[in-house]
């Protein structure tokens, strides 16, 4: 047993105002950033625990804030954060434990995501900077979406790429694309919708009653097309998900071209995290986007 777990059990008791006496802890596989555990009390209550190094605490603080923001809308199920903190050399985040499966009501997921996106702000950004994977994600409040996407998303990643040694491949098309961004928004003015922010296929699942659940967010207020674009990046979601979303809130005709612009951010992030073929893929995406103008 990790030496931190009794202290974390006490933190759960403090947060819930209910005694939590740890009976067992079971490691859970599936994540590649954090250690994950199921904590079960002598009374049968269970919680989901994420553990990482002490210096990762900001990641958990931001994740809890994002989950709370989504939960507060009442639109779509997320695991509720319970408590977070630092214990010796480790940081931790405790959430409610949900039994999740891969099959459920994809149509309802589309409808609920559209409802989430109806929650808006008057600017783009978020109350917290957060993380996309382990990469910092700045969420400075900005009134212009083009400026936000340029500065807080693409330029930030391109600057990381230059520091990682990819400037020769990515800087020339990247600078041209940053200058050309307004061309992708002719006749289209997105509103600042509350986004999950990292909605690939691995970040949604279903309860036993087929209720959709989303998790591991990188929340901010942005163009709702960003969430839709990412669902298509790594394998896609079921067809009924897209049909249901569009039936509730149709997408603008320019979405098909902007989809690549929005997914470029995630490919650049993968290039910065993993290198390899993602660097060349990001370069090709930028070349294709410039050619489409």
C-alpha cells in the first residue's frame, strides 16, 4: 500500500464530512500520465484516485476546476471531484468512482454535448490555465477568437516545437498560417462555448444504464467546432452521435475546412510530446491548410 493512502483517506473524510476508513486499494490500468487506483472503504464506498509527482499538482487543480464547470451545467455526466492536494512527494486528485463501459447511448451523448456548448461566456478562455496531456494550455481571456486561437493555441505550440528542435520543419508554414488565420473565419463568428477541450474517443464512456460520461477534460470557452473536430481525430465517434448533435445544433458550412485547423493543435501537441511522425504530419497539415485558402 502506498504510504500516502491513509492520509488521502483522511482527506476524503474531511471533504465529505463522512468517515472513510480505507479497506483496500486496487490499481486501475488505462492511463499513461497518472497512477490510478480504486479506493474502497470498510462500508463499501468507493472513490477513484489519481496520483502523480508533487510538481504535477497544478494539473489536478485544473482538472478539478474543469470537471466542476461541466458538472455545474447539469448537461452531461462527469465524475465529481472530491478533494485534491499534496501528500509527501505526491500530488493527488480524488473523484467519485464510476463503473464505466464502452457501449451506451451515443445519440444522447451528441444531444448532451450540444447542450453543454450552449453554455457560453462573453470572452474566450477560462478561469484557469490547464493542461492538454502534460503540456501547459494557456487560457488567457481574449475577446477575439482568431486572436485566442493564434496566441493561446497555435503559436504556443509552435514555440514549444522550436524549443524541441522542430523549427526548421514547422516554423516556415507555421508563421504563414498564423498570419492567414482570419481567412478561415470569413462569414463565421463563433461564440465562446464551454468545451471539454480534449474529447477524443478515450475520454468518454457509459454507465450501466447507457448514460454517457465524459472525463479527463482540458476545459475552456471556445468554438464548439473544436470539440467536434477532435472527436473525429482518432477513430471518430458513432454516426448517431454526429446526427444527434447536428439535429440539435447544425454546424456551419465551413466546419469541414476548420476541422483540420483545430486538429492541428492536437497534432502539434503530439509532436511536442512524442516527436516522430507527428512532426511531419503537422507540417503537412499546415501546408494543406495554406493551400485551401
